C-alpha cells in the first residue's frame, strides 16, 4: 500500500502534550481522559509488542457489524501513566506510527468505553439510497474530510464529549478539532450516520487521489520511488481537478492522467500541445485519441524539463 503521508513532525508530540496539560489545568475538577485512536488496518501487529500488548483497548467497531475485523479495526487505548510521562507516551506512539495515517489523540470527558458508545452511531453511514458504508475514523487521510463534511448539528454532537481531537496532516503537522468536553452528551437521534448524496460524493472525491496512488504503486512503483509522498499526493490531486475541468471522466483515463502527473513536470498541462488536447477533450473528443496525437517533440520537451527539476 502506498501512503501519501510525510513523517510526523518531531515537535508534534510535545505540542499536543503541552495543550493537553493546559486543558487539564482548566478542567481540574472535570473528568478528563487522554485516549489514542490507532487504526490497526495499517499495522495489525501494533498492539502485540511490549508494552502495548498490556494496554487496555476498546475496538471502535465493538457492537457493530464490523466487530469481526478484530485487530484490523481502529482501537481506543487510554494513557494510564503519570502526567509527567505523557509527552514520552505520545513520542513513542507517533514514532511507531510515523509515515502511516493511523494515529490520532483525543482528550475526552468520557472514558474509552463510554466514548466508543457515544461514537457508535457514526461508525456506519447510510446514504439516501440506503447503501451503508463504514466510516474510517482511524484513517487520518480521511478523518479531516469526514469531520468537515458533517452537518453542523452532527459535528457538534460528535465532538460534544471531546475537549479536543488531534491528528497529523499529510505534512506531518498538527490538525485539531475542538469540542465542548461534555460529561453527559445527548444520545444521537440516529443509529447510522445519515449522509446525503452530495456529501458522500465529496468524500469519494476526497479519497480518489489515494486510491489512484495505490494503483500506480501496485503497477508502476518506480514512478513513486523518488517522489516525496506529499508531492505525489499534491500532483495527483491537482491534476484530478484539471481532469474534472476538462471532462476526463472514465476511471482508466483519470488513472492515466494521474500517471502523467507524477511522470512529467507540474506544468505539463500548459505545454501548447497538451493545452490544445485538453481543450479538444473538453469539447468531446476521446482522451486516449488525443494522447496518441501528441508529438514526439512534446514528450521530448517534457522529459528535458523534468530532468532539470
């Protein structure tokens, strides 16, 4: 699997630890739990090594149709040490998960088991045509898009018992989602997260670059060997937007165009030949026919430009 995620910034555990300590000082008389959400889909062996094999865990998928995933499911595990050891705990977690989008940290008024029960209605979404999909809350590539695409009432309810939720973005830097830290949050008014077609389509679009990069890695791994993961993601994401603007719609064509995005210079679409080809595609000509029409001079100039980067 190709993970378009850069290593975590070395300063991130310290930043989170300082913010957690400040929050605890402001809520000294309130329940306060520091919980790591670890997505086992990226490392099923994670909790088999000492001392993690002794940590209490709660599967995020407990009491759902996804419970059979076992250690491949996202797991909640609570910091149980002395306050002075929090930063070291976070450093070890982020070090072991660095380069994998599998770790986020939650400061919660609820303990892990109660938090899992609160989140239960959000584990599976139900679209307008009643299709049901698991929501990958533990995957930090997906997490920002999911939270940001929730309706305001759903986002407020989801975060209601949470003081703050932290994750690393693709650059390895801090993302945060603050909540209200309510010790007695209201029950959800649904058992599965309702999602309209527009929101579901937005999440599918959000995940497309990763899916295409995985496919490229499976078939042509050499193309990605010397590219910074964040750069690869940015190139594919940007050129999928270009594809949308020029009516490049088939999965095969979008994959091919993404291959060009990681093979060629960032500005290859501005080359006169490619720009004209894209305009003809937008007007209705077939993508691969236009690619076949590109002259040897286009490929030569693109290769020379690439070699100068």
